[in-house]
């Protein structure tokens, strides 16, 4: 199982964990509510997991321009 961290706005790959022994507890997923898990984590058919995490560039852009948060993919 690979865990890929990807920005939901610009689709930049932020990082990837390919260690097969990593579990959801080690990743801290147990701290998320069911709603957060549904919004943040995607389970792919091949067994990989994609976690949506806002990259620094998009975070700065959204903080400087809050109106962008109203758009679906504001920075694409």
C-alpha cells in the first residue's frame, strides 16, 4: 500500500509513503472524524491511499485571497 499526499487544489504530489507496513494508526487517521476521513482520504482500487493536504503555495494563495475558497479548484 502506498500513501500519496496530494494538494486538492493544484494536484501537486506533496509526498509519498511506500512502506507496506504502515497502518492508519501510525498515519494518525484515527484522529479524524468520519466526515473528515470521507473528505480527506481516498482509497484507490489498487490498494493505494490518497490523502488531500493543501500545499504551502495554495495555502498562501487562499489566505491572501479568501474568496478563492468558494471556487471548486481555484488554483488550476
